[in-house]
């Protein structure tokens, strides 16, 4: 039997995102989410998480959205004190890895200070896969004994003794056909499907270029037919990273 984690990114980004994620959990097949502890609606997300104890809540480590939790960072922020855009990291980039370590550690500690028990870590825009950032990411996973999202098979030696998924799926539409989905990931035991369910609100429209597709993902994840298909499928068990 395969273990399937259906994880919603961006918890805390906006109220519309937060409420969409909770609906996908309560009414649908979502099992997990990851919290952006530096974003404006983080406290709203924490309140919702406290009322939904079975929802796995990890930390969505952030380096490309909003402002850092720590002050005085020099290499990962722009002249206004905001995190640099993703485009900065898509070519050659030069940053202080210790700054990244300290900021990401602060983001994990922020979740802990809110009374949450993080189930795992991943990152916004998969930034933990760029350059030498995997080293920082895995170091924190080991330091806090947290499972983490593995997006690709690069740096295999780095991932030794780290709990993670075996396969990663970013096309949530593939859940529409569970038979084909299982064939596609036949060699994996633990699969994560990444998703972004949300209700579109003003903040999401203003701050993200990815907005309306989130509504369609929410519709799919809460489709009663999909939920029934999982109930009937004896080859898949739905878990969060807490089950690893």
C-alpha cells in the first residue's frame, strides 16, 4: 500500500488561502499544509490549525516572499528590506548561507512559539533546491528531526538519514484518475502531491501571480467523487508527514 500526502502550500498567505485550505481538509482529501510564518495572515492560520488538530501543519520556509522575521539581514533582502524575488535565484546568486540558516531557523521557531508541532518542512517556490540552499535545508531538518519535501533526486548523499517522500507530484489534476496516478508512481512508497487550494481575495490578487487556478484546485480536492474514489481504493492510504 502506498502512502499519499496531499499538501497545501502557502498557509498564512491570506485569509482566502487559509479558508480554502481548511475547507479542502474538512470537506475533501487534503491531509497536510505548510505555514508561512512571516506572512500577514499567519496568526489567522494558526487559529485555524488549532481547531483542526488532525491536519498536518509543517513550515513553508520562505526566502522569496514578504519580509524576513529577523532584522539586519544583508544578502537575502532588497533595498526595502523585503526578501529578494525568485528571479534573483534563477541565475548566479551570492548570499550568506548563515543568514539563510538563521532566518529559516527563526521561521521554524516562530511556529513552535505558536504552540504548533511542525510535521515537516518544505519551501516557497522550492527555493531549498537552488544553489547550496539544500545544505541549509537538510541541516535544519536534521537539527529539528523533521521530515522534509524532496522535489528531485539531486544531492542523494545529502538526504541520507532524512525522512522524506519518495515521489513528488505537482499536477494535482492527476488525482482525477487514481489508477493512472498509481501507475505513474509505481516505484514509490510515499508520494506527496503539492497543491494550492484557496478562495481568491484581494491580498492574493495583489501579491501572487498564481490565483484563479487555486479555486479549481479547491473544487477538485473537495469533489465528493474524488473522496469516494479514495475510500474505494485499497492501494492508497492518506497521511500527513506526521505518519512517516
